[in-house]
């Protein structure tokens, strides 16, 4: 097992949780607030995303090339976003999420094949 990849995936997963909330949580919780209040709060949340994301990419780049690192990030983004949409934003699940995930599996295949 390549521990650099495991560490990178864990850090990227945690960073993506912060970024998803920074980008979208204000759409639920702060609609009545001016946009600049949401922006400042989002920047505060995004700080923690960068604290995790930068070391994740540095660690991951020791074992993966840049396209591999990026596609892993995109898969993690979808993996974090779907539960966020369903549980936090209270929006229904759609079959399109499954199809998007299958497309991502294809992207992973093409990026990682020898």
C-alpha cells in the first residue's frame, strides 16, 4: 500500500468537505445576508480547505502525476458533494449522480491506465 496516496486521499477528502461548505452552505443558511457577508465567511471556511489541500497535493505528487492527482480530487469532490446535497441541502438524489459517478470511473481508468 502506498501511504503517500492514502494520506493524500484522506487530506483531500477532508479539504473537500470544507470547500463544499465554503462554496454552497451559504445558499441554505445565509440567503437573507448580503453576498459579501457570505463571501467573508466562505473565505474563512476555505482557509481550512487550503491548510489541508496544499499538503495533500504535495504528498500526493510524490506518488502520482498531476493528472492522476487531479482526477482523484474530482472523484472526491463528487463523493463529498452528493451526500452534502442530500443530507445538508435536503435535495433529492437523482439517477444523474450515478451516471456522473460512472463517467468519473471512466476518467479514472483513462488517467491511470498504463
